[in-house]
């Protein structure tokens, strides 16, 4: 049979609090049995009379005694300080001239919240309502009415010391679990930090040679290559650009997670910004036969101040996604002022998503068509990274989509209008 507690957690220490020394002797006899001489006489009488012999406890309770509540309080305080707490206390209700039983138990709980208490009371001492109103921790006390029944006293002692032990085991187990959770959390945080540092270092080290490769390919393209060579250089350039973009996304995601991306405001023209975005992504749209348009409301101020670098990165991510998942039709960019912020949107006529797919891709590196047979390139960082960038700008990002009906992604960026500046 599995033990519910270990021997080192067993606690049979009981404190008897009563101003009558004779009551102390009664408790000693009931809980630990009569002296050996008396036990022999009882056994002999049982043999002669044919009655049941008294049952001896498998262990002896360790009893301690106090005559007043103040003395009991000091004993409990000292026992806790010594690391040998009492499991329970039998406390008399009336102990003139000091504290009564209710006051004593309340004060004992001030120094030892785990001690179990039994109130020894006559019917005329305190009413039930008054006891409940005073001792509100109702799971830690019981009432023993006078005159006592020996079996009741013995059962209470066994049950409440066992209850104390089980509560102690549960407390230690909870502390162990809390420690394990804290340790696991610390390990995860350390692993996460190491991963972030690795990604930051690896991305930085990879970006340097990739920029060199892109530059070299550009120089080769200007060295009068043959038509076939020009095609090879173009394919290599495209692959290098794609790889450079992916590494930049990983680096940005890592920086966003670490909170090291800068969102300093810069004065810019929203209209010129949209035109630049269209120009930068126009070739990718044309290569798929898509129309890429931009529209800004007539009321859009000429100059704003905001984190333009983060806005540009966010728009780039959303436009890349829109072009990637739009086989035909158009991608439309919009911008307008809303409640002291700029609101941008990217709307496409692409494949759209179901609600389940949308929920799935909120997780970094998750993809709608994942696996080795997927049709679209990328590593699943587009939307999660965009959300983190928008959060850094103090804005919000929303997605409206429907399968086979396109997707519209909108986000806000905190910015402020500036006085009109001549272009």
C-alpha cells in the first residue's frame, strides 16, 4: 500500500490547553493509555470477564500542556521557531482569568496557521453563532462538548493529526510544483534568450555576405554579359534578393521580440510614401499580371510625423503576402487619417482564408499550405511580424478575409499631422 506521507512528516504533537491540571491527566490517560500497571490489570480483567481488552495505540501522542492561553501562545510560537510545530490543540473555552478559548485559538493561528483546534466547551459557554463569527477559518476547528467521551477524544486526535500531516504533504507538494514551474520557466526564458541571440548573430553574419553577393551580381550584370549569362545572372539575383528578404524578416522578427526595433517619428509625406511603396513593389505585381494601385483620401494632410521605417516594413510584408496569394486581379493600397493616427490598408482579390486558417497563421512560422508540397514560398513570418511591428508603433492590426473572396489587412500607426509644407 502506498503511504500518503513519509515518516519524517509524521506529527503526533498535541497541545492541551486547560486551567485544570486534572483535565491534563485525563487527556494523558485517554490519548496514551494508562500506566503499564493499569494496562496489565485491564488485560487480566478482560481475560477473566470475557470482555474485549483495551486497544493500545500503534504510537504514542507527544503531549504538551498549558494552563492559560498566553502560555499556550508562547509554546506554539517557540515550537514553530524550533521546527517542531504542534499538529493540533485541545483548548478549553473557559480559562479565567486570562484569554478564553476563542481568543486563544485566534492568537495561536497568528503564529501557526496550520494548527488544528478542538474547542472543549459546555453548552452554557458560548453560542454556536458566536463561535462561527469569531473563528472564521471553519476548516481548522471542531467542537467537543462536555462531558467528554473518550472514544471521541481519541478519534479527534487521530483524525486531526492525520489531517495536519496530509495538509503538510500537500503544501510541500505544491511548493515543489511551484519550484518546478519556476525552474522550467527560467529554463524556457534562458533558451528563448539564447535563441534570440543566435538568430541575431546568425542573421547579421549572413546578411553581410548576402549583400556582397547581391552587389557582385549587380556588377556582373553591367559587364556586358551574353544573353544567356544575363538570364543566369537575373535568376541568381532574384534568388539572392529572396534570400536577403527572408533573412531581413527573421532579423526584424527577432528584434521585435526583443523590443530593440526603433520606432522614432520622422516627418514624411503620406502621398509620397504611397507612391514610393507602389514603385518598390510594382515589378513584383506586374510579373504576376496584377494591378497595384494606391489611393489616399483628399483630406490626407501633406506632412505627418510618425515611425515611417516601421510603416514601410509593415506595408512591405502585407503587400508581399497579397501579391503572393493573388493569382489574378489587383492589390489596392489605401491611407487616411483616423483619430489622430494614420490608417493603412492592403486589399487584394486573392484566395482569401477560412477562419481556421486565419487563426493558424497567427502563430509565427505557421503557413496555410505548409509541408513539402506547399505552393507558396516564405517561412510564415509575414502576418505575425506585421502584428509585432504595428504593436511597436502603438497601433492595431485587423484582418478581414473570406475563402476565395480576397483579404483586406488594415493597421494604424500613431502619428501627428504637421503644418503644410511645400513639396
